[in-house]
């Protein structure tokens, strides 16, 4: 039997504002031994502290080893994995971007399906994944009722979830990591996807350490080798200037409203989401010569289930920068001409947006003022049609400029090949110099010839 005492002192709740979340810690001392328990919300922390105060007023003895009174100790249920994972989602939700929220839900859904094991008769696997992904790991969705048809799957998951303590088992963790390494169809997952999901699992367990469920992160003990990830751009996706101009012209012939969208990426190098946020006020377009674009943010599409508003698009700051930062990039004369042509033919959006949704579902035209940024589906369909028109059958089936983002790779590679200092290219691209050189190491033409020439000179 553990030692008990009536020597108890309880302090006020300590609030800690971290870089990513705010936590609330109840601290107390029992028989000279200090104890603390951290909570995600102030209400939970105050409720726990109140229960300690009530126990002291009623003259209950406290156990020295865990600092709890007899009544609370008996009532402390063991937290389940599902409860902890949902608490982690709630802690991250306020400050996470919509795409980050969605990524967390994907990783936790995969992990939970593995931990739940074999489904019983009557619980469909698809419904189980949907209940976890769309409801359990979506803080916003949990404020309302469960989606129809998912009640049984959600109830079974809650009843069958193992204790959080099972995450100390290396075998369980390895099974989750092995699941991360595969897609739903059983094929190997992309290394970047595996790394992202593993990072989520690591953070969930770090949160458990923070709440004192574990002394250390159990994931660190698992010797699991993740697929090798590479950031280096494959030079096969980089399109040359002649082929890029042919693709841009093909877009103008078939989908003129978004032709300048692709021209921005190819000639100035912004990310597609940054182009979606571009307004007429951000463009300096002289009658001749070079212009300039001021990038002020990005428009990310994740779905209305993950954003704070009712729209599928979320306005964010520039990548890896504060919300007020801007980035200046030069606008090549051909880009200036493309943007001026765009403005001559198409009306800007309500707030001056250059690229807006001009048609709704089934291609029905939308009347101005245009309020929403152009849909990513529209962008990808236009690019697919342009590739089919401008490329040969062999090129179309290849990796060449397969995605609009590949135009950014072509732009930055062109700048580097032209001899622009890497520091300036990194500044325009919104990269660090080290990242730029690592990512585009294989795309700088001429390096091989220079190196071989130096070797010949040395051997002479």
C-alpha cells in the first residue's frame, strides 16, 4: 500500500504559451513531493484542480507516489489511444493550416485502423476510415452530429480503441510505420508522404510525453528504416524555353483565361498557390522592358471541412514566412506582355484578383464581380489539354512538365543556368540558398563539362 498523507499544497494553474500551442498545468505538492499534470484547455486544468481542492476540504488522504486523493485515484480511467489522438487534434487545430489539419487526420486514421485490428461483422472498413477521418480527427466536425451512416463505425472505434499505453510496444509502432509505407492500394507510398506521417506520429507521442503519459517518446526506440526521400528535382521534368513557349501558346488557344497564370510560374517562379493570390495591385507592368511582381500570400485549397470558413480555399502567408512578409520577383518582358494581354481580355476579380473562377459547375458562366480564386481543377485540366496539344505523344507520356509546378522548376533552373547568383535566385524563389542548391543540383547544365575540363587540365 502506497504511503498517504494530509500534507497537501495546491498552486494556481500555470499557463505556458509555446510556439505551437498553449497548455495549462496544475501543480501541487503532497508530503514534500511535487506533482503536476498538463492539460490542453484551461477548463480541464481548473476542473482537475478543483477536484484536488474538494478532496482536501473533505479531509481525504493523498497518495504520495502519484499525488492523488483516494477518490480521484479510483476514478482515474486509463486514456485510450483514440481519446489521446483526438485531444492532440484539438490542441493543434487552432493554429494549424487547413492542409496541415488534413495531413494530421490522414496519419492518425492510418495509425488507428492498424491499432484497432480486424473489424467485426457489420462495421465496414470504408465507413470506419470515414468516421475517423471525417469526424473523430476533425475538431470542427465534432461540434456537430456524426455524418449519416457512420454512427456504428464511430461507436465501435470508441469501444475498441486500445489504451494509449500500447504505444510503448515497439511491435505496434512498427506495424503503424509499415502501414505508412504503403498506399491504400498496397503500392509503396511516396517517401515524402511517409516522412510527413511519421512526423505526425512522433508529435502525437511527444504530446503524450508532455502530458506525462510516457517518460520518453517510445517511437525513438523503434529502429525502422523509412524509404529514402529526395528533394532533388528530376531534370526530366524541366522543359526548355522553346517547348515552354509552345505550351503557353497552347493554353492561350484553348483556355485563354488562365494562360497568364502559367506564364507567371514559368517566367517569375512563384508557387501556383502564390499566383492564385496575385492581384492587379501587386503587378508593375510597364509598356516595355522588365516589370515586377509583389507576392503577398497564397491561396491554399484543402476543402471546406478543414478550413475555418465555409469555403474550400484558405488564405495563407508566404511559405516559411510571417503573414506580413512579401517577396519581390522580376517579371520578364514576355510575362509583362502576357499579363497586359490578360487584363485587356478579362475583368479582374472583386478585390483585383487576376485569376478567378469565371464558370461554376457544369461550365455555367459566373457573373461579375468575381470573388473566388480560380479552382485548382480548372488549372490542372487546362494544363492537361495544353500538354496534349503542344507535346508529341512520347513527350506527353513522359515526365516532361507533367504538373504546373514543373514550370517553377524550369524557371529556377533557367536562372541558375544563366549564371544568376544562387543567393539572388533563392531570394526570388523564397528558398534558402542551401535548399536551392540541393533541390536544383541536377538541373544546372554545363557543370559536367567544366569539371571534366578541369580534370584534363590537372592530368596534363
